[in-house]
C-alpha cells in the first residue's frame, strides 16, 4: 500500500515567506510536514477540512529543520508526535533516535540531508506515482541553485546528490510547488 500526499499550502520566499506544508495519510498515520509560517492558519486548516482531516487526528509532525518558517504552527496538532533530526517528542517525553532511516509509518521514512542546516531531514513518501521527497534541499524549482542561507553549501550539494540517487519522481521543496527532478536536469 502507498501513502496519499496532499500539499496544504504552497510555500514561497521573497518579501514574505511561507513554508510548503504537506499532509500525508498512510495506513492510519496522518503526518504533517513543516507546519510553519503561512499568511493565515486557515491556509493549513481549510485544506485539511476540505480533505476531511481533523487536526486532532494528526499522529505525526515532521520538521525538516528548526527555522520558524517551518515550525511556527506546530501547536495546531497537540496530539501528534513531533520528529526532527535526533528525536521524537510527545507531550513531556523526549525519545532520542537518529532520523536517518526512521520509519514514521509504512510508506514514510526520514533521511538525513544536511546542508541548509546541519540538522536538515527529508521526508520520503512512497506514493502512487513513485517516491516523493519533501525537502529543503531546494527552495523551489526556480532556485536559488546556491542556497543563500546554507550553513554548508558543499554538504547541501552532497545531500542533493544522495537524494537524487534514490530516483524520486517528485520533489516537494521548502518554499514552492512540487516538481519533477527532471526539471533540474537530473535523471527522472
């Protein structure tokens, strides 16, 4: 069985900033990736309601990294487990674990992809059309090719190459609409 992935809010960066917020439903697990800054919380909650998903039913929230533009609205999902690069947090329990290879649900796995920050992770989703990567390795399809806020651009390039070796069919970038890797000139 494969997961269903829906983009709740397509992010952007410029004079204003919003993260791309993703909803993943997979065999009883309901995961939100990067519930960060948006112009209005209705841009997250409205699409969820239209899909028939109650915020109280969200089981997991994944932070690609800890910048506020990717985490600000986490409190909308009070019952969820929260995942980052080194732990799972729920209520007052902090469970250490490395993210790389951690399986959130049967079709959702985390991958360490440092570069933008040393703590970046990508959420890999086995969906109907192949592997989808929710990641901040790219801000959007349009770029920038070189991340102006990267802590380590060469490491980011290495993480990009490692991800593309997995041959994702779709990339959901940190601040833009989903795109095919072929749009980058990479093999599909």
